[in-house]
C-alpha cells in the first residue's frame, strides 16, 4: 500500500489561541494530532511538547536502529506498535516533568491521536489518548475508529445516558486520560488492515464536535484532494460555530 497525508489547523471562531498541534512525517509514515489543555498558554505548550517529542523520537530511531528507547518493549506488541506507543509515552513523561518543574504549567496536558504506516504494507497502527479521534472513510461512509477516553463516553457505555441525551451533557470536556496527567499513561493502540480507497481522518474535538459523521461523509464523497477536503472540513466546523480550535489530518490509502 501507499499512504499520503495532509494536515491543517485553524484557531476556530471563539478562541484567541490555537492550542492544537500536528505533524505529518511522510518519510516515517507517522501522522499525529495533539489537542492541548490547561490554563493560559499551557495547553499550547503541552501539545507542542508532544508533537516535538514524537517527531524527534521517530526521526532519531529511523536514523539509528540501535538507539536505546526510553521505555521497554511490550513483547505482546509488534515492533511498530511498540514504537508508536513508546513515542507517545515518552511525550507524556516530558509533559509531566515540564508541568512539575514550572508552576505556570501546572495541570497542563494534551490529548493525542496518531497513525503509523509502512509503505508497501497493509497493516497500520492507530494509537490515542483522550478524545481526539480517528475516523475511517470508505465506500461513502465515515465510521469512528477510536473510543473517547472521556467522562461522557463512560456514561454512555454504562448506559446511564443515551447518545441523544449526550448532546446536552454538561461535562463534555472532562477527559479521563491525557498526556501529562501522570508520570505514566495507558496508550490505547489497535492494528487495522487497510483497503485501497480508504481515507483516515485524525482530528481534534473542534472538528468532531462541530461536524457530524453524515456531513463528513458528504464532504469526503466529493472526491476532492486531501488539501481541499481538509479545508472544507475546517470551514464547515467554523460555519457550525467553530467553538474550539480545529485540526484535521487526512491519510489516503492507495495501491502501490
């Protein structure tokens, strides 16, 4: 398989500062969105640390296959899955240490959602912490790949509220898991076997909260370029209120 990606971010209509960050590492096959949270500019700092740490880890490990990783391997996971998980855990540690050392950064954190691909291979890995999401578009339909680590989702899973009632849930922004909250973090990771024609969407909740899945499907069904599609998704989120920062990465799957 061949993978191509494009990312874009926007401050939205209500915020003065963009606390989202993202990276598209085409050579390494790595795509990451981080949505920062915290007082003042701390959210921006946390998401920036996450993206910088993950980027540096993948670039360094691709240049030196014998480098020492900052975490032990999980023998139950493949090497690629371990690499993605270690990169995210390394970012978590750096954010936590930075917040502990600087009182102005106390309580900062960031969500993260990421994909690791390998040119020529069908299998990819999707990893996330928090409520930044991965979707998959295929045959005209968008489906959610990741499951939010949020209080809202815990209530839905427990059957305490319905998805319809969730629209008016008063604590939508309460995240149960994020980078920087603790010295260690549980990263949810899954392997997917891709098909030609799939498009994966990594996004912050500024997009997922503002653009419903049926609207995403309609936009992606137009068959436009990744650049044009990302811009339309962001424009739609802004037209629907743009209540938060908006970030989207689109990853297209094609035959070699």
